[in-house]
């Protein structure tokens, strides 16, 4: 006879009685028709030990295999659905200042160009961010992470890009690193020195591109404070040729590549992302069928940000169906930012994905979890409820569809590394 106490799996955190555990299991990324396959287990148990998942399976198999250690925590998820913690792969959550008054102006009919002409837009955030010290950036940004966490996000990406000079970009990235230590959400940091040409370089664009490539990039690489290099490649921002030069330098400096592409016009960003083998091309409101094919062939993730399109009143959304049908892995993000990124909620992004971009509920969940984790190269650790991964989970009151009932607080618990946060 085998002593079950010896053979069983120790657990210090257990979620029981869930109506369904939706694992979103890999392999990552989920592409095409498989993007809708979320691997839901009815009446399942999820167990963690020291922050990692050690068991996911049926109640009976769990009862036989898992042993709760003394002082272990059991969460009764009766009537609930358990899903992976959300991964938000595109935010600009660290900045100083406040631009909410611009939203009111926009609601009164002002265009983005008119607001920018009055000193608003990205450049007003640049002015405030340059004036803020590191501690102020951390202090002002912290509540945004609390909002994200409450919305079920347990991992996110954050970009610099409101400093636009060497020291302010580095200071922003240091603030991002400190925020990663000060609150539960794990942060994947991105260097976005090419977010916008700052006012002092408006009449000498090439000098700014040179500054990004020759001064900022080496300093950021040496600091070890960023994993990714991103460029705002679009009409009125950086051209395809400028963006290519910056991405080439980014790749040479050891960064993974991401790109703001085809948000405001069909400006060639998607094709550049494919050409460069970027990990992710983001926004894509104007992506063509040809761009979708190129992204699929180059295995670039399409990270779609319908919350931004909604709050910016862009009047259109990315062609999610065409991208999925072309075989592109689609991810979702909130685009938290001081202008149009007004919601920290991945469930809201899912709701828009379903009801404005014609994705299925299951496709939108995969886009908000496993495919988002893949876009950040973290799919080995987060994004699904699989043995060996981090115990990052969200307990949803009711069914999966309750997540997209905007205004109803469906998120009951958020768990990061096996701790209810
Ligand atoms: Zn962005």
C-alpha cells in the first residue's frame, strides 16, 4: 500500500466548487479556428503551491491527488467561473499630469488636432512628465495599477514615451521598474522614445531620430530597464523609413520589437512589422487583407485596442475577423493612457471585441490571456491555467458571458502568485 500523504501533491492554495475552470491552455499562440478553443473544465479544481499551479482537473481527481498543507487557503468558487489573470500587452500607464478635461472637449466636438493646437495631446503629458521626479511618477501612476488589478489584470506591458529626452525616458523606465516592485502586477517594460517628435525637434525631425538611435537607445540598453523597443509608426508621427531605422537599432541593441501600426491611416506599419519580424503590431484599424497575410506569414501578433478606438471616437475598429481568418494570432489590450485610454478594463476590451469587432467570447478571452502573454513572450509563465505556470487567476461571479456585462462587477477575486490581492 502507498501512503497517500507521501504521494499526494502539496498545495497551499485551492479553488474548489467552481462551475467551470476555463484554462486557456496552450500551445501558444492560439491561431485561426483554434483561437476559440479555451479548454473549459466543468466542476474542476485548481491548486497552487508557492505561487505556481500544481494541479488543474476534475474534483474527484483533485480530491485524490492534492493535499492542502496546514495554513493552506481554500477559496470556495461556488457559482463562479475561474479564468487566467488577464495580460494587458499595451499600456502607457506611467506619466504625470491629467488630460481628462480633453475628453470633455472632445465630447463637445473638438478634434484631436484642435486639442493639440491648444497645447493638449501627447505633448502636454510630455511637459508634465519631464517636470516630475521619479517618486512623483510612481505616486501618480500607482492608482492606475490598482484600477487594472481590480479589473483582473495580473501582468501588463508599460511603455515610456512621455519623456522624449534621454534623462526623462530613463527616469520613466526607472519609475516603471519601481512600480513593478510596489504592487502585485508584473510589468513588461517597453522603450518608446519614438512616441512623438518633441517640440524642440519639430523643425529637425532627423536629429530627433538620430537622438533616439544614438543616445537614448544605448543608454536604455545599458540600463537594462526595457525588454521591448516600440515606435509610433503612423501618419503625423514616424514614417515607415524612420521607424525601420529605429527598429533596426532596437534589434541590434537586443530589444524585442513592437510597433504602433495603421491606427490613424493605412500608413504601412503592419507591413513594416512583418518585414522586421516584430513580436507585435498594435492597433491595426486600417490593416488591409494584404497586411493580414503578411502578419500571419511573419508570425506577428496583432494586438488590438478597441477601447482606444472607442474613446477616441475613431468611428471604426480593427478588422479582427479578417486577421483571425488569415491566421494571425490576435491579442487584446486596453491602451491605458492619459488621452484616449480611459478604461483599465480587459473585460471592457473583450466586450468591444465581441460586440464591435465580431469576435466570439472565447476568442476574446484567449486574446486577453494566452495570446497576450505570447505577445509579451511570457506565455511560458502566465496567460493560462496550466501546471507549472504562475497561479494568476480571476474568479468571475457567474458565467464567462457575465464578464462582458459592462457595469456589473463580475470579478469576485483576483489572485496573483497564489495570493488573493
Ligand atoms: Zn499606444
